[in-house]
């Protein structure tokens, strides 16, 4: 009798927590896909320091705007965004990728990972554009990624 009750509780818990985790993953996938879509729709928009709209973006402005349109509120700066989410060991589309002048400093640049080693960002030289993590400028400045 005790085994039967215990088994029922274990199965019920697995079902409840399993569906909750899957639901959370599906929700995160939606936000990530939507944020990527919004960011891509702004390709070519010029860089503007402090910019948070399609009239001009800085790096964190693009990320905040894109995730905001997807229904996710993020802080305003790359450094503050770095304190959100969970550290990504394996990159997934929609993860935030962070860069700094050196490994010991707070992140000063952020982009949205697209997959296949590419990310979208607003850079002062190219505006909203897609580049690679292996780019000679970005690779040595990469400090990590976060799942949002």
C-alpha cells in the first residue's frame, strides 16, 4: 500500500514538474524567437549612443528593445543585463552574448546569439548588423552568455 502511494506521488510529481519545465522552455523559445525577429527587422539601423528605438540603437538599446517587444523586460545596460538570466554553457539562439575590454572588467557590449556562431548587435562602426563570435575583434573580448 505504501509503495503504491509513494509510486503515485512520484509519478504525479514527475508529470507536474516535467510539464512545468517544458512549458517554461516553450515560453523561453517563443521570447527568444520573437526577440531575434525584432532585432533582425532592424538590420541596417544606424548606431546611436543611448539609442533605444529604430531611429538608432546602441548595443543594449537594441537588446532591450527587441526583448521588450517580445514581452521580456531587461535592464538598460550591458553590465546590468549580465546580472540577469542563467549562465549559458551551451549557446542557444536568443542567448545574450557579452563582451568586455578585458576578462576582468564588467561587460560593456551585448548582442543576441543567432546560432551557428553568429550574433546580432548594434556596433558603433556598423550599426545593427550580424557578425560572428570568431570575428577577430569580438573573439578576445567575449566574456560569456546568459539564457534569458
